């Protein structure tokens, strides 16, 4: 890789060009250039690459499978919303050396500690700013670099630090000297204050000092003695201090910057919830128009949409099926200009990626607009491609009395669609003849008609027939039309799933919140964005979770608040895509109403107090030369209507590098079990809308108290090290 290789970059069946790829000396950057374009070249960082897929595992490479063998092909998948890079090597050996090499480099990165990551980051900046590549920087270069790094500082102060760091007195800073300069520049006064408050001699924390800190500030009740020992062992860089069972300031800083010192409680990271309750007792991470990469009118349809959603822990994907040429059903957003993909390719992708990040069941929500012949083809593809993964009968082969649990359904793919007759009929020989099951109005199409869209689909669908083969693929998720809560209470079966547009769901929520919660304690409900959202924007999913709706389908392809909340809710429980609802939403007799949370049993509101202390190395958002961030922090509470709230710190002028606030925000939260907390950093602008800088969202129930770092995420939900906020958190019961 360090020598460099010529490979073909493939964009389509017709666009295949040779490019020269080479790994730079830092083993972090890949440099490539085209043969023709003379000197133009591009680079990308290994840290931008999320995964490597071997063989024909992207649409582009599948389209040229007849031309290049699988063992020479591979795909680099980037984080966020950047397109894949599809490559074909000259030989199998070359392909393997790049695949293995990239995997090793990514693994090394993932195993780096916070301080190594920081040194790596400093090194990257040093290289960017060292214009003449001589490995040293004069004061002017350093000053320009500070601007790039979002630091606006007093020139006199910067020069003093520069001189102190220039140990060799050469008038320039070399690698190590620059790291020293950076460390002086980022002296954490805020953390030093905390450290000195607990240190007996101002130099170190003895083990008992550290125990006091863990007990009094971090509110750790369990064996603090054992934990203090572990922290010294794990984070203290000085062997001398370790021998004394003590922690220096550097060790303290490393602990606070680590996963243990972060705001997210590590005990909530793995699967910690009971996974043996009925499916309807869980919130399920769900995607809408999963095949789309962009908007709903002209966007590109792609199998990649399914792979990305499943890799983000999504457990319910949507498949819009239409009659295709030569008897093969296709998937696309009907009656629009979005491109089309084959149904069988979608099923293949789901089969391959369903259980890569979570072993719990995946639901295929099928929107069926096909004729009977093509429905039979769909059923064949589902059976042939998915094999044993496809759930085709009840788990024990008996007539069921309730929904199975995620635990029972591990490794299974369920089909949610129309079904002829009921689940019981199969057990008493009542199944009707193949063509008599008429499809009633198709969920999304019918609902859209109420939004005055796509009238023609409705007429088309109501005449449509259902094939017995496809009907037989539906077991626990039969799509039905919803009449009323009263009708459901008397007639509906536990395996029936109703779908609502967001506006319909809101109406039910306003008119009968407690009824809605009660309905969802017995069966599944799916909510999806209205047809008017042609730009694939998202609604706020929290409203729907407040009603206990399980399958709240969002456009995973669209970044923003909706997806931040989804990522936040599902960041717990090993990101497995299932989160257990609070007990008062699972028990039919509890009658919880999100509008009046104070009326429920065991009602205990809490007060959340957040002191926003400081920010570290916030990313630069405005590309304008010389522009520096004026950051402010907004804390948002998303929960039941009474809990919805936002508060902001003041903004700090011209400092995205190490702004300090010490601003305190207080919230009263009436239903803590449902609350999500979203931290948003913005660049204040008095003349126009503030620019987004970074965010982090998590459930209140997963928050650690005390002094914590919040490692910020980009708009796409990917990490942006070393950007963070330093806060102090307290949660107390409201007296």
C-alpha cells in the first residue's frame, strides 16, 4: 500500500477509470490521482472509512460482475452520507493486500485511546499547516494554523507560548515542540479547578482523594475503593504515581476524557433490558422509504439504503413493490421519477445485512402494488433467498395467543403485509382459495388519499388481488385498516398492525391519548411521514413514542433533529434496535395519558440541573477566511408535552477552541422514563440563522451524574474527535 497501486475506480457500467492509489507515510491518509488529469489528486483519511466490503457487494460492482471477478473487487464505505468508492484491482493478490491492509488500519484506529487520538489529530493539523513540508513551523505558520483550528488568540500570549515551546531556540517548532505548544495552549483550567478541590497537596489525588471525588461528585455508591484502584491502573500515565496509588492531573484528565468519564452510562451500553416480552412492548428502530438515498420525487433508489439502515441498527425497513419488466417486481417510490431497483436485490441485501449489528428480528414492511403473478415471484424470492431466516409459521407450530418476544425471534425476518384471513384460520383449515383474498385499500396509498395525494393509486389498489403464496409469508404482522380504538378493543387481533400518517397519529393522540397508549400495549402500530414531505424531511418521533407507538418510521437518509432523537433513543441496549417501553405503557390497566403525566401511579418528577462548563476544539463550520465560531450551547428536553423545553447558554465571542461558560440550566421533568436530552452547539449569528456545529442526544435514564464530557457528533451522527463539551450533571427528585 505504501508503494502504491493502479486500480480501476468504477462509477457505472460505462464509467471505469484507472487511478493510482497510495498510502501516505503517516499510515492514516490515502492519496490518489488520475493518470490523465496531470497533477490533480485527492486524499481521504482512513478514519473516514466505515467498512470494507469484499466482492460484488454494491450495485455498481454487481452491474459489472460479468466483466470482473469478485475476488478482484471491493468497496470502501465512508461514514456519514458520502458515496462509496468501488474499486477493481489488477489481481486477486493486490485486492487482498488492500482489503487486509485497510481492515488492519481501521482496527488500529478503533483501538486508540483518547490521548493517542488527540496526538493523531494534532499531527494531522501540523501536516496541514506545514506548507513547505520541512517538518517545522515558524510563528506566522503557527498563527495561521490557530485560525484554522478555530482559535482566536491574543498574539502576544501566543508568541509567549511559542517561545516557551521552542526548546531548541531555532525560531521554529518541530513535531514534539508543536505538541508541547498545543498542550500549553489547551491547558484545562476548568478541570484543574476540580482536581485541586479534591487534591490534598495540589499535585496529585491519593486513592482516598479519588474515592471522595467518585462518591461526592460522580455519585458512585458501589465499591468506590475498587473503582478508584481500577481508574489509577487504567488511566494514570506515570509509573511513579501508580506505585503511590495516586493519580496525577494528566491521569485525571485522561479518565474524564474516556468512555467512563463520558455522559453516557457504560452499564447501559450492552443489552441490559428484558428481551423476553411481547414485540408490542418495545420501541423498534424503523425506516421509511428505505430504498431512497435522497428526496421522494427524484431521488436515487439504491440497495445501499437498506445496508446503511440495517448497519445503523434499524429493525424495520420498507419495501415499495411494483410490477417490473420481464416478470421481476421492482422497488421504487411509485408514480415519481425516483430510480428503480429489483425486489430480489433488496431481499438479498436484507438477507446479508439483517443480523450484522443486532441478532434481534427484522421486519420487512411490504407496500404491495403488484399483480398476482409478480406477488408469486415475490414470495418465491423471499423463500429462496432468505431460507430459514424467513419466519413462515408460528414459532411452535400451534395457534398463537400472543406476540412472541425479540428473544424468541432472534435471527428471524418477519414480513408485514396484507394477509388472506386470520392467523388462526391456517390452524383450522379455513384458508380461502388463492385469488379470493382481495387487498383492501393499501395503507400508505389510502392514507395519502386523505392528504389529497395519489388518488389514482387508491383506485388501482382497491381492485387488486392477493396471492396465497405471498399471504402465507405473513405471520405475526398482518397489515389492517384502522377504524377506531373502540372497534380495535372489541375486534382486533394481537397480530394485526395498523399504519398511520403522522397527521392521523397526532389527531388520535390529541383526541384519545390514553386510548392510544392502551391500544399499543396490545398490538403494533406503525407511523410514517405524510406524503407532503417530498424532501424526505422527518417529523419529531418523540410525540409518537409518547403514545407507545412502536414502529415510528423515519427517513434514515435525512440528517437532523428527527434522526438525532432516533439515534439517541436507540444508543442504549447495545444499539440492538429494540428498547423496552416503560412499565406504565405496557400494562393494559395502567391508563397512562401523555397529556396528564401527573395522574399516573408512582408519579415522581425530577429536576435536571446542567452546568455547561466549557467546550473543546469545536469544529470550524464557516469556511470564510479568518472566521471563528461564536459558540453557544442549547439543551433540549424531548418528552411528554409538559416536558418539552429548551434553554441556552450565552454565546462566547470568537472562540471555538476552548470556550468557557459556567452557565447553569434547570429543567423539571414529569416523565423521566420517556425523556431524551439533546445537546446542540451552534455558531451564533446576529444577522441570520445560527450555523449547526455539533450535537449529542441520549436518554435521560442513560445519563451519568457529576463531571462529564460529551463527545460531539456531526450532523450525520458520526463522531468528530476531539470536539467535546465539559458539563456537571445533577438529577434530584422534585420535593
